[in-house]
């Protein structure tokens, strides 16, 4: 069930071709927040993904620059780095929903994790 849409649009400046490029708009459907928790990441933190979650928003301290945070859905995977100072929104494929979210950091940072 969809309750709303998160819309994203913007402009990328200083492109390799010079000038700017318009991005989006992108519309991501979402439901209400079903789980929200502060997660301390100082090595690896495991967050269970609730059944039927549509996605996750990982919110670090806004403007934070360190430490780096790595997100992954398979513990043995290499994962991917998320912005340490801006929210990251990830929508799940309902046919392949992950069981867990793993957050990894070499330092110590508390992030807010919201499942929808």
C-alpha cells in the first residue's frame, strides 16, 4: 500500500562537459514509517528489516563529514558508502526484500534508521 511519494529533482553544476544538467524528477513511493531507531555504529551494527518493509532511510547527523559509513544487505558483501552528512533513501524490491541492514564504520557515529 502506498501512502505518498518522495520527489527528488535538482541540478548538477560543473559537469565534465561544462555547464549544468537537470536531474529528475524522480518519484519514489513509500508508506508510513513503521520502525524508527537510533543506531550506534562503531564497528558493524545489524538492523533487522521488518517484514513487508518498502524501504529504509538512513539519517546520519546532518552536515557530518566523518566517519564514513558503509551500508550493505549481505554480511559478507563489500557494501557501498553512504553520504556521512546527508540522508540516504533506499527502496526495496518487494520480491527480494533483505533480512538485515548492516552498517559499518571505522569510527563511532549514531544514525537514525527509519523503515517504511
